[in-house]
C-alpha cells in the first residue's frame, strides 16, 4: 500500500516537473518569437525613419541651395548697380575736374586782367588826386576861403539838410507806424470778437413768479400774513403781491438769496402745501441745492477756461457770479468772455495765455461780495485774491482794471481793454425800450442844438449819430470842429456803453435845368 502511494507520488512529481518544463519551454519560444517580431518592427521603423530623414535632408539642402543661389544673384545685381554708380560718379568727377581746370585757367586770366586794371586805377587815382588838389587850390583862390573854413561851411549845410530830411523821414515813419499799429490792433480785436461768439443778455432786475390763479396769492399770504412772513424770514427776500394778475414778484439786493427765494416760492406753489414748517423744510433743501449749483458753476467756469490751482473759496465766489447781473449782463458770462478775449489777444501778442485767461476770469470776482463789504469791486477782488495766494501780477491786474491803482504789468492794461470790449460789444448789455428811445432822442437833441445843423439822425442803436449841416453856414474846417464839440457835449451830458461815432456831413449841390 505504501509502495503504491510512493509510486503515485513519484508519478505525480514527474508529471508536474514535465508540465513545468513544458510550460517554460512554451514561454521561451513565445518570448523568442515576440522579440524577433519586435526586432523586425524596429528594423522596419528605423529604415522608414532613415529614408524620411534622407528625403527631408535632401529637400532642405535643395532649398538652402536655391536660397543661397538667389541671394548670390541679388548680391551680384547689387554689386553690378554699385559698380555702375561708381563708374557714373567717376565720369562725373572727371567732367567736373575738366570744368574746374577750365575755370582755374579762366580765373588765372581774369586775375592777370584785374592786376592790370588795378594798376590803371592806381594811375588814374593819382591823376584824380592831383586834379582835386589843383581844383581845391583854384577854389581857394577864387572864393578866398581856406580849406578848413570851406569844409566847415559844407558840413553845416549838410547837417542842416540831413536834419530836415531826418525830420521828414521820422514823421513818415511815425505815421506809417501809427497806421500799422492801429491796423494790427484792430485786426487783433476783430479776430478775438469773431472767434468768440456769445449769447446776448436780457434784462433781469427782478424775479417774477407766475401763478395759476390769484387764489394762490391768498395762500402765499396765509392767515394773518404768517406764511409770507415766514417766507421772507427764511429766505431773506421781499415778496411783493399786488394787483398784477397771475404773478408774484420777489426782490433782494443779494442775488443768491433772490435765487433761493425764487426756487422756494416756485416749489411751494408747485406743491400747493404752504405753511411755516413746510417753508423751512423747502428752504433748507433749496439752500443745499443752490450751494451745489454755485460750486458747480465756479468749477465749470475754471474748467472751461482751462486754468487750475484756484482755491475752493474763489471757486465758490465765481459760482456766485452766476446770479449776479451788471447792467443786465451776467457777470459770470462776462468774466468768461473777458477771459476768452484776453487769451486770444495774449496769444497774438506772444504773452502768457494762461496768465491772461486767469486775470480775465477773476477780474470781477469782487462783485460776488461787494454788497457785503465797503469799497469798489476791484479793490475787494484784489484783496480776496491776495488772501487766497494768487500771483501778484493777477492781484495788481484786478486792482488796476478800472484805473484805481497804477498797473505794473501789461496784463493790467489788457484786462481793462478786454473788460470794455466785452461790455460794449453789440448785444452784451440790453436796456429797456424807454431808456433806449430816450438815449436816441437825447443824441439827436444835442446834435440839433448847435448852430448851422440842418438835421441829425441816431443810427446803429445809438452808437452813431449823423449830423447834416447847412453848407452856407458851416465850412469844411468848421465841420471838423463841430464834430469835436458834439462829442464833448455827448461825453459830458450822457451815460452810454462803449463809443458813439459822430459824423458831420456837409454837402453842396448845384442844380440847373436844361431847356
């Protein structure tokens, strides 16, 4: 039994070893075949890559060869062109050399001729001096004057003639210079006016608030007048309620307070609720809105002109000018207009344009507070600018723009001219129809008051008056004096912006009839 088991064990071992050996042999054969297949694939890939590399290398070599040949051709062409240019230059140089050699020969000949001419001139000069000496001796013998006396007399005569000629020349130069200067000044001013186009102002002396019906007047007044008293106390304006239909008028010497009062009253009328508490609420809101509008207006003005570095206090004062009017002209717009004029004229004259614009913008800043302080607006404005660190040139120009102090720079003179230019341009300042007609009547009345005046006509909105005289009584010389006399009377008796042109017309007519 044990033998059978042992045999069976031995047979199993032998079978196992045989199976293992068979499996190892199979694996070995498989690995060998796989290795051979991989080797064959690698060999094929290597051959394929090698072929592609050779083809690519050949293609690249051909491209490089073609590129090199093209480059060589271009170089050869350039070298050919350079050689041609060099040959051409060489030919030109040879020609120029021939020309120079010819000129050198010509100059040599001319130099010899000049030497001969100089010798002849020297001989003639000697002969001339000899003849002059003989003439001088003969003149001395005839005139019985020695040489020094004759020379003195001649110099005195020449000096007199030269002074006379110099006086005539100086007078002509002065007249031409004056004409040129006047023409240039007119050109600069006209150019500045043409380049700046501003709207015409309208008269604004009071603020009129329209209402829907006269019933609203009673609501504005309130019981026992408490609403109107509250309005006047809160806003600081006077409210005038009269028989004018559907209108309420407010007035105040402070333009900012007048604007606040106008807006408060308009909002209350629009809202319909009018009582003291509501008045105080609306007034606070409006004050804040107006203060913001003032700062925005001042900042926009400085931004529009293109100047920087203005203190916030001055910006606020500039904004207040938005609500200030002078002779019906808005002061802020007038300041902007003056700044534009100054910048344009300064550019024409070669001055500092930024400095000129700054002076023009700030020249009337004193008008923002002149109702609160004593003194002229020029002095007040100069003091404000000085305290806010403005340049001394700007301060002096503002102080001197109405001739109250001596100007220390050309900007002070320029702002005076531009201020008048802005104020006197057509449409800058309006006037009522009554005042306008009265000024025209006064112009014609003054002109007609002179003896020998036949008629007079006021033209161009009162900026010109034409006077027709009787030719039997007024001569041409007297006509000039009459024009001056009329101007003096107008300056003495009338108030007017800008200038008034007085033209005296003397006309003689000879009439006959052919029969």
